[in-house]
C-alpha cells in the first residue's frame, strides 16, 4: 500500500544568489526550501500548518492546498542533477509518497491519508524557482517535458498527516485520466486535444487548471511562469 515517507513544510523567505552562478545576481522570494516535519501536522483546507506559499498566483489556495511528489522519481532527479541522492522535500513538495507515481495517480482521485481526506485536482506546473533552488537552468523544463511533475490535492476533510501514514484510495472518476497523461496532453495539445477535452469534463479539477487547459487548446496559453528570472 502507498504510504507517506516524509512530510515537509516551510516559510517563504528571501534569498540571495551568492552560489547560483548560472542565474542573475539578484534576490528572490520563495518557500521552495521545505524542512522535514518532526511530528504529525494538521492539514486544513488551506494546507499544512507552518507552511507558506510565496507565489499565490500560481501555487497554493484551496484547490492547490497540498503538493505531493513520488519518491519513485527521486533516483531519476538525482541522476539528472548529478547528485548521489536527494533529501526529502527536494521537489519542494509537502508529501513525499512511495507507491504512487504520475502514471497511477488519476485526476479526481480521493485518498484517505492519516485522518484527512484529500482529492487530486491537477498536476503541479513546474515554475522557474525549482531551477534556482537547484542551480540548474534546465530543471524546470525537464520536469515539464518528462511529465514527472507531482500533483496537487485539495483538502476534502481536515485532519492530521504524519510520516508512515497509509495512502488509501477512497474513490475515483468513472473515466480516470492519469497525471502523466494529462501532462503529456498539455505538452503536446495538437496531438492530444481529445485528452484535454476529456479532462475538461471532470468536475473535480481546479478552476485555474481548467482555464489553463482551455487556453492551451486555443493556443493562447502563457508559459512565462517557467522562464528563469
């Protein structure tokens, strides 16, 4: 059974770029640097206690309250970044889960995790900050093109989640679409327009994600959030 390997939270802070030689030498504000929680944490409709979001235009809010990533992706990303291993929270996620991955997590899936109930609302859209987090200009684009993005949950029932908690599926859409398939369709909307149209029929997806799919279909989507600043 899938389970939570680690829970991470972090406050938004301003950082300099003393060690980021590939980037412009200017400060940036982020909550990307998450720390492992040493105890189970309460998760509300807005997200975990002691957690913050720096860019609320693209992250956070009720429909993107919790960001989860698959531990199965860690070896791939360590190799990509040229590192032996990655610490928990390396992708700035709140939940590091083993046993779930983009190919078997479906839009609209409802899970019981600890005493909380969470629902998958959309894939995570990788922004430029993860590239600055790891001082690797190609990282954001690699997440985008690989489809290994992680996913967002809305909180259906508030509760407490901690390391080791089982992740139990409660319900699923009648015609499920995986996070990986959704990402591939967003990457190549011309080839996978039917998949995007199917996603738009799901009532469970985040409204902002719905808007981005419509723009992707009509050719007016803006991917500026991925560009290095």
